[in-house]
């Protein structure tokens, strides 16, 4: 199957970006260097093309109920112009996806916009439509992934840059998880104070036809998926398909450390299974670890106890640019999760000393 090309594909090609396949999309992985791009976000500001993320709009009289029954959090607590993080689970409580959902500003006719991970937009569209029909709800589900471009502007200087691009100095006071209508480079879109890097930042969603004009309106370091991965790992944030995968590594939100996004007072698919896990506690948990020896942990490497017993598998790992140490994420039994616990990471057949650390590794 041909890869999907983001609306900024030509702009990335003219900038000589290195590209890679990700979730069925051909996306920039590096413009200059991962370290340069990573540091620009930690110390100033950088911009990411995240148009590979899905955009699905749900509207109609029963939109609230459909969203509430298919996401793990309580959407009734989400006011117009605000956002909420949630998991999407099956009847066993296994994470199918995680998502940011927005109750759109009152100026719009649509009610909700939610953002599935790359390559999941069609599956989530079908899930929403099939459950809507099964429950006989009156809601419209529209997959607008191909209609929109999405850009993330992240870093301590992002508020100033976004204020400059929009001409609205009040944006510096926009609360976290708030979303407003805005105009950038003559294009009308949605701007939210959200992100995936552990820094202050914004995400903007605009019509695809205006993508290049909006991209150029932010005069800062372009960043690729490589820097996005090291930034999110330092912030202890999950990557779908790597830190959880419904087929290859099925996990529930409590195992994955996102139990805060589960509200068992609501009736959603997977609620009963997750209520049982909440009460008993998960058998395994996602932990962060830091290597005490020189080596870089990678996805799929074994995790050992201090006695050399295999107890888990690395899901994500990198040399953390900000911290200057090798870090990683992985699932281990609940009795091995205490920060400071000694473990081993098997790198090319040799166990390297490591220890469990509290998440996030980096916090601004």
C-alpha cells in the first residue's frame, strides 16, 4: 500500500529532511540533527509536522454519549474550548489507542474532535460508527484526517512565537488543555495548549491547503520524529504501537501508567474489566529505568532482575540528550517497580547494570 503523504511533504523535501515510514505515512524524521532539534525545544522553540495524527469529528444530539461510552474518561467534565486525554479500550480493558479529545469552541457547529494515533484513524472511525449503529445513537462521525494539517510548536519560547504568528498577545495566558479558534497566515483553525514533549507548547490544526503558509508563519527550528521520540521519552510519555499494542503487547491503562485517564464512574467499553484491575492492582507496571553502564537500550531488549532472572522487555529506549544518560521504559512485575531497584538490561547478549527510576525522567 502506498504511503500517505502529509500536506507539508513538498516543504520537507525542499528542506532536505530525512524521511521515514511511520504509521503508514511518509514523515520527516530529521532536519538537521536529533540533538540540535531536541535542544531547540528544551531551550527555545521548535516546530513539528504531526499531520500523520488522525482527526475525527463527532457531532449530533448523542455525540456526548457516544464519546463517553468509547473513551475511558468522563467527557461530561469537558467544557467547550477545552481538551481531555483518554484511552480507548476493548471490553477486556486493553488499550486500543490513546487520544486527545477536544470539545470544540461554542462558535463551531461540531461538538467533538478527537485525535487517534497515526494509522488508526480509519479503525477508530469504523469503531465509532459501528457502536453508534449498535447503540442506535444519533451522532455523525466524520474522518477529516486528509482535510487537516497539524503542527506542534513546542518549547519555553513557544507562547511568544505563537503570539507573534497570531497577533494575539493574550495567548500567553491560555491555560493548559484550552483550545480556541484562531487565524494564522490568513487561515482559520484550532489552537490548543497541548503537546507531547514535556515542554510548554501548542498544537494547531488547519486546512491542509493552508499548511505551508501556517508552517512558514512559525520562524523556528523544524524538528522531526527523531527528536519528538527523545523528547517524549524524557517526559515519560507513551508511544502507541511501541509502549502498548493491542495485538503484540496488550496492556491496560493501569499497567501503562495512565490510570489517571480512567473514570470508572462512567459506563464505557472496558469499564468493568478496568474496575477490577483498579481494585486489585495490575500484576505488571510500566517503569522507567536508567542504565549505570555505557550502552543504549532498545525496544525488545530483555529486562532482568538483580539475580539474572528474565522479568520483562524494554518497550522504548534512548540516550537522553538533556540528561546525558541512557534511559528506557518497560514492563516489569509489580514487586520490581520501586525506584532504586537494581535490574539488568541485556544489550547484545550482555546484562548491563541499571536501576528503576521514577517517571518522568525530565520535568520542566
